């Protein structure tokens, strides 16, 4: 168990380059693995979640290795994966297990995939049930609601799916199951979700058309490998953005970060709160990207609900920290999805905020925080409850408190997504 301490160190200044986007890194390994040839990936995310996808694809017969700072993937083609000799381990990664369940449901062999004790508690029915409707043969605990999942792959047919729960993982699983189907795959969304899978499939030459609310994938076209430089992870950038906003006389530049409009909810929400965030050097090829300049700001708390929650769901823990230093009451609703993340993030936010004397209220689908109600003791111990984003959010809280030392238990959980977090943070002081 790793324990780390955080305390006030002044105002952050300078620039930071972040590891590649976690979601895109998963997809680069998976889609690269079923492409027809070799590709090179620069700025891959080395978090444990992404390494779980790497290992699983290796166990499916894909050759993957590193050369210096690059990752090389030698794709096997749409039908080239091989039956694994052992159970596939997704670790803590919901993206790994859900996307691979979609991919494996259409591969003509048998496989089993599971994860750690946290992942085995997370809902899988949202992926399993639509794949079963498509004709996939999948079994699991509680009728397929929980991992381990057992999959007997087969050739799948034409399918139209109307999404009831906004989820890029579900959408991606359905699309991956349709890459070598006998007919087209159509997904109709109820609310916009991340479109990294669609963008990457198109970049690799798939016959795919997407314009909200519909995605249409026609099968049978081989994917051509394309070298990728992955932009920095905006969800990881969120911690540094909030740090600069809440500390006086701060100014930082975050270089080459992802600016996909399905992911910029964190920027939009913080701007509504009064954040001074400037975008420069914007460009777009297969994914939008650019640099962010973030300066100290006087934040005003707001109500966050509906589409704003969908577009910033992973950043809610650090938005909560911003709310502590904002004026008025921050209210988060429509965020029930936080209950089934790596931990129950609503409970984790509320219980840990109380330790700092914050006036906080818990709802079934969210929480409220009264800004300016901090009264922390000299030493505060945070329990991240096994969640990497909770640990990093309260590390930022620790840097903003002049008279307290914040100790975070089990800090190694940050390695799930951002092993170099502390190093990057220290570089701004």
C-alpha cells in the first residue's frame, strides 16, 4: 500500500505534456490488432488499464512491442485473431472488457474474460444484452450481468441498436462486433457519446458513416494500419486545469491535448463557472487537438445536469474540488452513472469531502457542495476507495490548502490511468 502526502506549494507555472489519451490508446491497440499490417503508436498511455488491453490482445495472437517511446502493433486482420489458451484478464478496465466482449462475440472461437474484484462488480448487462439480441452467445454471472464472461464467437448478421443508456463503450462494442458481420450495423444514440471508435475506424479505412444520432458501419472492408500520435488525455489534463484555476497567480500551458467535442465538457463546464481557459494551436486530422492556457480564475458554482454531465462524467471528481473553492452552491444531478464506476464515486466524493469540513449533500444521482465552507483539520486522510480519479482529485485539493497536510491511502491506484501523475504535478512547482 502506497501512501502519499500533498500540501500547499505555491502557484503552479510552466508547461506540461501529458500521456496519450486513455480511451484512444485502448482503441489503437484493439483496432490496430485487427488491421491488416503493422502500425506505430506515439504517446501511448502506459496506465495499467491500457496495459490490460495490450496483454489481452497479445493473448489473442497479436504481436505488440515497444521500440523506444513507440509502441508497434502487428495487426492480424479481421479474421486473424486466435483462440486464447487461458482466461483473458481485463484488470480494472471497463473499456477493455466491454470492447473486447463486442469484438470476441464475432470471432469464431471460444474465450473467457474477467477482471479484478472491482471490475467483477461493474454492470456488463448493458453490453451483453444487445450483443445477445444480435445473436451472440455470451454467459456470465447473474445471467450475464457480471464478469467473468464466457463467449462462444460466431459470424453475426445485420443489426440495428437503439441505445437506451448513453455509453461509448456499449456503442463501441456493438460496432466492433460488426466489423466482419454478414450485414450492416446501425447504432442510434439517445445522447451524444465519445466517438473515438468511429473516428479511428474511418481513419483506418472502414466503411463507416456517423452523424449524430446515427452510426452506420458496413462490413467486409479490411482495415489499413495507420501510424498514430495520440493527443494528451483531457481527463488527465482536468486535474491540472483545476489546480491552476483555484490557486492565485497561476498560469500553465498544457501542450497537444485532445479537444474532441465529445470530451470537452470539462472545459465547457468550467468556463460556465468563470474559468479562464484559452485554446491555441488547434488542429484536426483524425482527432481534434491543441494547446490550453489556463490562468487563475474566480469561480462561481452552477448546476451541472443533463448533457453537461454526460460530456464530463469522468471529470466530476475534480469538478467537485473546483466547487469547494467556487462561490455559491455546486449542484450535480443526472450523474447516477458515477455509482457504477471503479467505485461509487458519489459516495467517495461525499464521504471524503466531509473530512475537510465541506458542506456537502448526497443525492441518488449526484451531490451538492457549498463553496467556501472548508474547515479542514491540520491532517486529513483520504480513502480513494480503489478509484484513481478520486485519488488524483483529492491530491489537487491538498495542493490548495495552506494549513493542512492531505494523506491519500492506496495512492498506487493512480497507476491505472496516470502513472506519471506525481512527476508531472511536481514539475509545475
